[in-house]
């Protein structure tokens, strides 16, 4: 290939790359403009809502679906919001808490799961829910990069940060699911008749799972605890950790290890795993790990009662 042909190929490649780059940025900034006006749904709406109100609430609830479906924040305090999201664990929680920039007193109620904390394979993949803000928030970018959770092509194709979320964002932009100004982040649901039947069969046929000989806190979770402690100390926040109810928690070795850890770190921790041990009504449950709306309201009242009785200065 002669010099002229090489120059032609290089020029064509540069032109193609330039067009791709410019097109990508046009798509990215268009999606930004649309998504900034979305405050409903899980694609970006709840995150946007949280970013809008996080500085103004006295109490914020964090965790997975076992926070989102279990805790009615309004029962705990009228100035409150539940930022629980499905499949989001301690890495996600730590990052969204760090997004609170004020130093005024706030209570941060954090639901944690033994299944994540003592899972050696847990690597913070739940941070992918924040990729939509990767190129727009330095703190989010830093936390995602720290755990190497960003697609390497994101540095060139910024619009990839909206991957798998575009449809949900546009749908909620055109037709919001609810009035977000009245939404507190609590999404308890009544089980369907089919779900009730499935759960009844589960209870009837449940077999013992057995327990491991030992459990060990994974390094990422431990580092998240330390980061939250440091953040709370520097920003006038009160941390309260809790585990939510399970229908039948056979294995207690992880509970004991968590008690030991939180005591060592001087953290307030409440274990509500067995809250419904003596309330055997299946109406409390949607499945073995999630309460129905009936159970969630009962649990939230129990949670508030215990915190008022045993927590220091609750709520702030």
C-alpha cells in the first residue's frame, strides 16, 4: 500500500471516529436533558428524586429491596425518604450516602444483608445503577473507577452510560408513573393470589439448608463500613444499621459475626431477622425474604419502637 492510500485510509478512519464521537455526544447530552426531568421509575427517576431532596430530610433509609419494601419512612419521621432499591447493597449505599454534601444532623438508617457482607464474591457490581451519572458526577465516577466497574468504552462513548435504561427513562418522561412530590420511596406491595400459593407451598415443603462452619466479612464490605464511619464523623450524621426480617433464619453464625463486627466498630446495629418468629401469619409475607404491605407496616412500627427505646438520640 503506497503513501497516498495509507493517508486516505487514515483520513477515513479519523472522519469515522469524529462522526461517531460527535454523534455520541449529541445523543448523550440529549438524554441528559430528558433524564434531568424524570423523577419516577427505577431507570433514573428515584435517583434523581433522592438527589433533589437528600439535603432536606431528617431521616433517610438505604438498602436493597428489603429496605424499599419493608420500611415506611413516614412512620419513622415525617421528614424522611426511603432510598432502598432492588439488588443494591453496601457499595451502592456507601456511594449515594457520600453524595449528601451538607453537614447538618441527619439520621441514616442502613439495611444490610448477611448474604452480601459474608459473600467472598461480592465485588460492588451494584454500583452499575449509578452509571447514568458516570460522566456527570465526579464522586460517582471516582467510586465506580475505584472498583473497575465501568465499561472501558465509556471514556469514548459516553452515551453507553444510559445502556438498558433509555426505554424506562423515555417512558417515565412521557408519562410519569406517579406524583413524585408525594412519594416517600416506600414500595410495599400486596402479594397476588399466585404469589400467596407459591409461598404457602414453599412453607409446606421447606427443608433445612444447613449452616457453614464459619463466615468471613469480605474486604469490600469492611472498607465500606470504614468509609461510612469516616463520612458520618466528618458530616454530623448518625448511622444506624439493621437487618430486616426473614421468614425462617436457620443459621445464626452470620448474625453473631455481624454483632461482633458492629460492636468492634462501635456501630449501632439492630437485628430484626426474627421479628415475626411469634407472629406466624403468612399474610405478613410476600416470599421468604420480603414482607407484604401488612407485614411491612407492622415491621416499621416495631422498628420505630425499638429505635426510640434503644438508640441514642433517635431521630436526630
